[in-house]
C-alpha cells in the first residue's frame, strides 16, 4: 500500500443544502460511500483503506443531518431528491464527472435513487443490506399502518417529530448499543422473542433491545465514536429521513416501477430482516436491476454487513469494481 493510500483526509464541500463532510482516502476512480441509520462515515472505516489500496479514490460522507454535515431545520429538507443532489454536488466538488456509488441501509436507498435520477453521474451502484424496490404501490405511511397489528412498526414510530428523540437523547450511547445489538447476528433476540422492529402500545423501541452485550464487530471505542456524534448533533436530522418517506413517494412518481440499468451489486445478510421482508424485491432483480453483476447473501450475518463481515464485503466490492467497464 502506498503512503498516499494510507492517508485519510477530512473536508467540507458545498452543496445546494449547505455543506457535506467527507472522508477521503486513495486516488483513482471515485467510489462514493453512503451510510445508513444511525451511523456516519465511520461505518466505512474497514472499506476506505482497502479500496484505496486497490487503486480507488474512496470517499465516505456524512449524510445531510449527520455528523459534521449541515442539518437544516425543515423536516422536508431531507427528502430524497435533495439527498441525491448532495451526492452529485460532492462528486463535482471533488473535480469528478462521475462515480460509482455504494450505500448501506438508508444509504442503499439513497444510492439507488442517485443512480436512478442521475445516471449520467453515477455509472454503477452497489447496495448493501437493503434491496432495490422501485417506487410504486400504496403510500408508505398506509403500508406501515397495516403492519404489526396492535403493535407499531419502527418506521411509524419515527414519524412524529420529537417522539423518538425523547426516547433516545437522554441516553444516546445506551440506546445505540441496544439498537446495534438488536440487528447484529450474534446478539439479536432469539427466534420467537418480541421483535425489536416493533413497539408495543405505550412502550419504547428500546424495551426489546438486548442488554449488556455489544456485538462482536462493535468495540467500546467504536460505540464512543457513534455516540459522540449523536450526543453533539441530536437525532432529529437522522430521523427526518423516515419523516420524508411519503414525500419521496410523491416526488418520485415519474419513476414508478423504474429499473436501474447501470451495473449493480447487492450484498445482504442472511439473518437481516431487510432481506427476508424484501425477498420479493430480490427475486425481482432480473426486471428491476437488469444490470446486476452479482448478488450475495452472507450466511449468519445481520444488518450491519460491512462492519460484521468486512473481509467478505471488501472482497466482493473490489472484485465487482475491478470488473466494471472503465
């Protein structure tokens, strides 16, 4: 590995919505890495040096509302087209015309929509944990309302401004540790236990989190990094992504059932509800992702895939990138 590849650079770049903080390592073709909830650029700490060593310019951002990036006050400032334009602005601010974009969790959905809305900028797309499911069907809030019976699914729980913040912000570190553990393969609740994706009437999401044990991928130091960011920023910017799902449904009506045609990659966890609940979306890939190069489910892996299984994810990413047309 060259000395240049080992150097990490932090910077802020201007975007239509303010500024985006990014971390950059390496030189070569640009690979833009987009995190999910509730994380930061730090979730790509295992990928940045490996991509740099493989000859890529690896750039991990703090999504709008997170970390050191701008946090607009308006809830509707976090709608999907605005986040796509943030990614475009980052590419251009780095002096590039195009990039490969890779996302995890909400970042996967942001990456997919970046490729869909701006194909001239994003020449290939990698999706981790959350499959591509084209816009279509009923309004998201109506779907959520019909799930869980007497219980409330977390996407609905996150909708009301201030409600989830009141649960999380008095003990950010404790809440995050439980949330990460709840969806990690080695610490998630046993089959048949109350599902941590749902909230009972009058309850809290954290009531169903595992207690007292961090997943193997998460050190106390790692947890300190995540907790320190959210203790400083609060949770509203991150939660506002969930509060724009109906707006996204309205904004993207012109892309109803639209396929993503660029070369693509999917990597999911075999024990992740994102891949079991959305199994039909994966089955539809021949239609929805006609440019799919490869699709992988990692046995015994939970939701935090690039942190739970960094070596496997790095190998799959670098193999896919190496096979892309220049």
